[in-house]
């Protein structure tokens, strides 16, 4: 239905308009009955519906309706599968229609700066390209049902400590290259109905009142058309927020901030047009939903089956020394309480009230060859001697031991960060004890973020199940017994130690969090340092093997306007069906700027029967090659050589191809007396011009006739080599032409004028 929203807004009183800009209660927006504006509800959260029923309390903590808990973002991102993310979104969109929820509060795309962030389990990746692609697909799925999404938390909300006040201090290039692109991609590709601003300050200013963030970048640059809502309680100054682009405050302010808005309009400090615009944006989204209601049923059983499929397609097999898949007839012991009580979701606003939970143990009920020993309690870090003894005994008499390890709920949650990266000591100790009596050990991990794995070299198999949703148990056994061939790959690096992480020294400051590692987040850092890691970004094993061959580019020279298609043949060389994730990285060889060694710019997941080959194609455009120039305040890629890398992980590059960019744009250059000779020689616009002066300058240091004459180098020549002369000349500012007698001050001025004229 085409509604005339402007006319609707014009019929609203000032009070009604101000009222539209904050919640009615914890989950609802206000209605205006006389104008036919319905009240609508929003609900968490990214991986399932947390819809509180009608008896919602003021704090939103009452039990929510029974629903389906899908795998958390930490796991679904490992699918590297856009279709799967869309399918997840599609299911949530239908569930939302079935339960009268107008906006699902997700996806959550903050970058995993540190493994310690308590909320990493909800977030997708350390890589912005992957996070953006996953989010866009999820949003498309939900919004296909005219249910909105709220991509969150905008922006740079990568720690929980003091999240409502700490400032994320991030330089412009890092923001643009690391912390914003997931939002940018999602907005440009999928137009989320809403964006949720984060609690934190960004470079000193609250995200909820940051005009550059909420208006200049989000709307003017990226073209966001929906409304911005605050995170729950993120508003500092309501009127400043409205002016900056924060349309809706959540939850209700009890009318206090509505009154502030009314007063600001009345005393002339807030232009009523700003308010009208916010109201119009909110109404547009309300009606997008209200005018497109679908008759849906909450198909819990079907969604449970989908949750299991998504989990199984995303779990990552980290190690397999000929031990998996398990054979039906083997005597196996499952150890660890997580086998009976899987940890499958994180704590906080995304916590789902599940209608059913499948454990791995449930799945093998009735199999006489599979026994169970609790070994340790899932929610404690106490080494229980008698539970441990029982588990060790059981491990001794079994053919293989599968230990279900993981983080207790209390170790990671929204609201606080972890203080270390270890599993509970009791679990590490038990694993070591079991290894003394059983050599065939497999560890299944239930955690929301990387953990240190001190026994990794000794066990034969490791399955990273992460937080797999309510059907996690089934997904784990599907993989363990080979019903499903694992095909997930890590969306984050597993460093050996917390201290290796680039944010180690600055993460967790209570007030000013300086992102001093800049763009070197995750694999961008570990790869640049050539640092050994436990498991690299993009890594994951399969029960089959894949060969990559025949990388070709449809053009190997491109301009800034072109899109190049990279094609690569992938063959399943093993003997069972499997899926492979092919990753495309770009390496900048131009030397024009400091860049990570390689950055993910494409990926595809492909399903292959044994022996089957498929050609995978991925597009490379100018942006794939570009970095963010703070001089241009825009993306920029220099002319020159790039490499297209095709990898099975960030550390397993299988194929390479050279790609040349001819970019007609050059970075602006303004010559002053402090511009260096090197800068001028490197720039094609000034290089030939300045060469003559380079020669003159060089001849001051090493007169050509002397070089020719001398047979033995003089003492002074030994002290000052040609290399040193060249290097010195390269870094010399133009003013040194005068210092070293190559020209007069007047000639220098003329030279600078002439150089600037050529630019
Ligand atoms: C969280 C959001 C969530 C909101 C509503 C906040 O505390 O940060 O992610 O959507 O609560 O539950």
C-alpha cells in the first residue's frame, strides 16, 4: 500500500511525534490510534526469537516464549555460506510474522578485536568482508517477509567492559577498513530496515549522538533508508541524538525524553523538520511490516531441523589424525557433562527459551557400544576426583574417547569480558589424564570464542562445535559419525596464546580503549608478523580432499571501472561427498601504502560428489583492491601490481595470479619545500621533472668525474656509500637543494611553483 506519510506526520501533534521517537515499553513502539498507526513489537535477537509475552516487565527479563535457538553467529559465520545465512533469516522472518514481531534485533556484526570480548559468540568474524556478506544474506532472508532487522551495534563496540560509557578510539582508516565495512556492505546490499547504534562512545562522542556516524556516513554515503534505534539505554542526550540521526530511543524513557524533544522544538533549539523526518522514517518501517502481514505458523519442529542442518554445515573440524568419522561398531565413551548438557548459546539479550534441546548423548541413546562418563561438571572449574576417576577408567576400556569440553556459561556472556583465554583448568587436567590411558582421543569444543588448547598436539581429533543452538547435539553426532561431512571453516584465528593477540595491551581499558593495532586485526596481524597460530582464519578440514587448479582471470589488467572475474576449478579428490570453501585474497604489491599481506575479498562454498569438478567464479572490483586514504577520505588503490590469491585458508594459499591496475586517479600532491625528493620521484607526474635535480644533488655528494678517476675507494667514499647517498637523497626535503648549494632560494621557489603547476 502506498501511504502518504508526510501527510500523516502533518496530522500528528507535537507530543505524538515526540512520542513516536521512543518506545512504549521495553519492546513496543507507540501507537496513535486516531491516525491508524498500530503499535508494533521488536524482539531479540540474532539467532532466535526472544519474544517476551504480554507480561513483559520493565527490564525485559521475564521469561520469553518458547522458541527455536539457532546456532549463534560465531558458528553460522563459519559456514561461509550466503544461502544458508539467507535460509536462517528466512526462518526467523517467518517466525516473526507468526508471533507478531515487526523487527528482529540482529544481525550482530561487531568485529572480534580480541578473543576476550564477552559477546564474541554473537558476532560473526574478525574479518569485515565475511561479517558483511553473512549479515547481508541474513537480512535478505528476514526482510523477504517484510519483517525488519536491526543490524548492531553501530559501531566499534568490541568490548563489553563499560560498554555504556567507554570510548573506542579508532583512527579513520581503521574504522573504514575494519570496523565499518560489515555495516556498509549490509546497508548497500540489503537495506536493513533499522540500524541499532551502540552504547559506547566513538572517539569521545556517544554513538547515539554521533552525526558523522549516523548521518554523514550511514545515510549520506551509504544510502541507508530505514531508521536508527538506540541500543537499550544508549541515549545520553536525546535532543542531540535526534539531531545527529538517532530516530528511535529504546526502550521507553517513561515520557521524560519525549518532553525534552517537545521543549526543544518549542524553545527553538530543535528544528521541527528534524523531528518530522525521524517520525516519517519510523512510520515507513512500521507500515512496511503492518501492511504486509503474512499468515505464518511457528513451525518449531521444522525450524529445529533447520537449526541442526545449519549447525552441522558450520562446525569446524580442526584436527583429524585418521580418527574420524567414528565407526558405528566401535566402543566409544563420551566424557564431559557437555555431552549430556551441551552449551549451545550465550548469555544475555540473545538468550532463547528453547522448546527442545538435543544433546549428543540423546542422539546415541540405545547404542550399546557408546557409554558416558560425566568427568566434570559443565558449569564449574573444580576437578572432581571421583568423576575424573570414573571417566579415566571408562576411557581406558573404550576404543576411543570423545571429550566434550567447553566454556561454562559464567565464563562468557554479554555484559562482561573474559579475563583469560583458557578452558577451565579442571577440563585441561582431565584431558591430560585421559591421554595417559587412551591414545585415541577426540575433543569436541563448546565455546563462544577461541580458547587455548594446550593438549592440541596430543589428541587425535578436535571438532569446534562453538555454540551450536538447541540442535547442537545432533549436529555434533552427525559429524562425529560421518553422516555429515564437516565443511565449516574458522571465521577467526585461534592464536596459541592470548598474549599473541594484537589488542592484548589495550583491550579492556575501562574508559579509553585505544585501537592502536589499527588495521592489523586478526589474521591481518598474525600474517604480517608471520606468527605461528594454533589454527588460522579460514581453516577447516573435511573427510574428503579437494584439489584447486586452473586459476584464470578474465582480464589481467583492469582499470578502476572494471570488474575482473577470477575462475578456479575445484575437484573433490576423495571418496565421499563434501563441501569446500574457496577463499579469494588480494595482496597489494604496489607498495603505495602499508597494507596487510593479504585480505579476504571473496569466497564461495561449493558442493562436490567424489571425483566431481566445478568451476567457481568470484568477482574482483576496484574496492577489492583499495585501502582507505585519509588524504582523499575515500577508497583508493594505486596503479601497479596486485596478486589474486586463492586459498583453502588464509595460511594455505593454493593458487596465485597477477593482476595489474591502471588507475587514472592519483593521490593529490601539493609540493612544498618539505616535500621529499623520494615522493617526487615516485610520482609519475613529477618524476621526470625532478630527475634532473636528483642528478645535480647526487653530484654534490659523489661528483661523477671523481668516481671515474679513482681506482681504490677513498676513506670518505668508504664512509659514504652510493646506497647511502641514494637513500639520503631520497628522504631529502626540497629545501636541501639550497642547503647543499644546488640552487638558490629564488630558484627553489620557482621550482616548487613549476612542480605544483604540473599537478
Ligand atoms: C543489547 C542489544 C539488545 C538489547 C535488547 C541490549 O542490552 O546490547 O543487543 O538487542 O539489549 O535486548
